């Protein structure tokens, strides 16, 4: 969760005012501040290649872009979006992201303008390899990630936020021309048993895979007075739930033999345990960056957490907390229960009314 003051945290659990700010930038310069907004939302999704996306409705038809350098055109223009709470000492702002504008449209006579935007992962995705690319010559995973990202965004800020600041040597891998640059970046992060995304401050962050058993609880969502929970629903499904992960690697560029490893759900108390009533449901992952059996073991064990996440999806409607992030661990108090979850996705409204919708995974009863 982003850092907020105790006053901001307290205000989120009571009736409070809120405000939105949307500013347009072009070539790094502010070109339109305080853009009026009548509707919209920022969606954050840990399961999406582009973690942050924006939808916006703008009532001021004079801002409809006609020329390439107009504030809301699509030629590199970006919107910086924040949500805040006014206090007597001033407004405390929480950034929701920086979004390149993808598609503005409007009825030219009546309006309004609607537009969509995406965070910086989309920029890396667009810059596909024009010639074959390799990690050869880069001494570590971080060095390879920095090179691949900064070829596209030279001034990109990249932070290694893994718990042990790990930075293993990077196996040699090759990607063909036309391959996705962002896929290459995420594969290298996976070789570190980590994940990478663009945060609300437009920095790329490499971090551990979250686990509700070990991650600190950053927010309580509770029923009743002083709570922020409005409604909750549960859906049980077998879809995308596995009880073993087979990780394998074959790397001709490094001239190494094929390697593999399997991680099983072997917890005898787990409803998805391998060989139990749930059956045998393996998930397969392959990467040329896995060049040793040990690397395959690490990848398989890292992927197993998401693979065996309880086959119960909990969807919550709650008072918005703009500081929450996918991957945060939250405590949900509802129906007489107290469970820990990882936030998989959430939507933050850009209006003074409306609730935040959250998709939670990995529920564990808190003892």
C-alpha cells in the first residue's frame, strides 16, 4: 500500500470529502492542468500485463483533440491522475498513476469526451524487438531488465524491492525479432522468483510474489460501524486452480541440457492436495532462463502459491482506499469470519460517489 498519513487513513473509515486531479503532459511538460472529470475510474489488476488502466469522461468539449499536440491527443500525451482528501492544512494527494492516452472520442456537437489510457508497461509492449535480442553480456537479472526497459524509456526508474534485494546472475536467453519486449522483462523477473510492474509513481518495481501468510496486513475491510465493507460475494470454481507446477527450461543459446522440476501441493490439510479428492491438475511453465534444476525448483515453488490459491473468488464492494495496490494483503471481516487475502484487482472511482470493487485471492483464516 502507498504511504498515507494517519489522518488520511482515519478519514477513509468515516464520512469525508474527496477530490480528483487530472493533469495532461506532453514531452514532459505540463500542458493542461486541472482537467474537469464527470466520471471515470482507475483499474489495477495484478493478473494483467498492463497493471493500471484508465477510463475517463470529460465534459469540456473544447478539450477534444484535433491536432497532434493537443493536450488529449494520442502522440505521447500522458495524464497524471490523483485522488485526495482536503484537510484544513491542505489536500493530501495519493497518486493513481501516469497513463499514456490511447483513445479519446466524442460526439463533436454534444460531447462528452471519453478516453482510455494505460500505464507504462504498454509502452514497453509496443516496442517489440526489431532484431533478435539476448541477455548475453549482462551480469545480472537486474542489469538485463534495466537494459531492456531503458532501451524504450531511457529515464525509467527501476527499483529492486525484493525482500532480500536478490539479483542473481542472468542466464543467456535469446528472443526472436518481433517478440514482445515486456514478455522478456517479465520472464527475467520470473527467473528471480519475482514479478515486475509499473507503480502509481510511474516507476518499475521488482518485488516478491505476495503471500497472505507472510505479507503484512495493510488494511482492514470490515462490516459495521467504522468499517468500509459494503457488500461481499463468493464464487467457487475449479478454473485456473492447480495442485502441481512443472517448471522446465531448455536453452540452446547457453548450450545447457534441458532441466525441470516439479512442486506439489503436499499439505495434507489442503483441499487441493496432490492425489487427494481434488485430483491431479498440473500447471506447466517453461522458460529459456531456467538453466539449472535449482532454478526450476525455485520457479515451480514460487508459482505454486498462485496455482493453489483457494478456488474461491471473493468480490468486495468497499469505500475507496486509493492507496491500496494489487499484491497488498488485507484483512476481511465479514459473515462472522476473519480472513486474510491478497488483492488481485481493484477499481478506484474518480467521482465523489461510488464504491471501490476488489477481487481478492488466497483467503486464509486468521487465527
